[in-house]
C-alpha cells in the first residue's frame, strides 16, 4: 500500500516501478485480467451462429430475441475479433494487455500485483510446463499448506464418494475463478493429504484406479495417463493450489 494513494492507472503503476527500479511480475488475481476473455474469436462466433441458426434451436431463439427486445438487453458485450488480432493482443507486453483490459472492463477496485528486483532470465528456475522428462520423473507434489486440514479432507472425501467435482476455489479463494478438480483426478490426489508425494506415486495410483482406457478398452499407457493427469496438475499449480518441485 502507498501513502497518499488516490488512484493509479496501469501506465502510472509501470512508471512507478521503473522509477523504483522494480520489475513487474504478475497480477495477484491474474486469471481475472486475461484480455482474451473479453473477446470472441471469429471461429467461435461462427460456430455459435451455426448453432443458433440450426432448425432445432429456431423456436427457442425466437423467444429469446423477443425477450431481449423487450428488456433492451444487449446481445453481446464485445464485437467479434479475428483470431490474428487476438493473437496480437496475447503477444503484447503486460502493460499493454493490462491497460487495455482496465479500459474496456474496469472491474478491479485495487491493483494488486507482484513485483521484485530485476533479475536475469537465467536466474529463474524453469516453469513446470517447461520441465524435461527427467525433471518430471523426480517431481514432488504437495498441497498448498492451507489445504492441509481435516475440514478440507472431509469435504474432499465426501465429494469423491459422491463422484462430484471438488470445488477447491470455494474452500481456498486464491483467485476469483471457479476452480474444480474432477473426480477421476481427485482420486489420484488423495495421498497428498498424507504429505508430499512423488509424482510417480500419483501416476501409479492412476494406473491402479484406471487400468483400462475406456475408449479403446486396452490397457492404459503411460502417455495416456500423463496426458490426462499432467494438464490438471499444471492448472492447479498455476493457481498455487498444489506446489511442484523437482531436482
């Protein structure tokens, strides 16, 4: 917090960091600052149009159109943009993305962000998304410390027994997004309540619980297990619901 803070724009924040010789790292609630979420790609828009114009949806669409006309509610918030333009936005620098988001969708009362002293790129350890196969073999997985309690464990087990997604973001609202763990993944993460576990144990547990591929009716392969388990783990790691480390 800054003394005498009467409000800052995104460009002013970045100029302040420059003067203080600090480096911007990430917004605290970064999922709610994704500029691409404000737009609809051309492909998705065309798919939606084809769905609305299909014979099976004509009657329901007609009633919705009349309802919107009576209430004067806008059908879309933002215009459709080409995928090339969306790609350009996503490849722009963080200041541009954040400033544009704040101009188009000013929903954040506070600008909470991480910053630090500038470091060389080689000073940062690689992200788990960039790990080598050897690093994954030596990986250790653990819950966020605030999830290691009896209340979370009981809710986790209850949802698992009822084959319900585990709404982890309601128990630990780190971000404003709705984050859930699907039952087939949650079953593999149950040993984490005993303490940190090698990733290899979670993989072995997946093989034990799901030895057969439900689509091919053949034994599961390591590639198939990793393609199912790793994306879920990496998504949870982005939100810091789980922590990953390797040697």
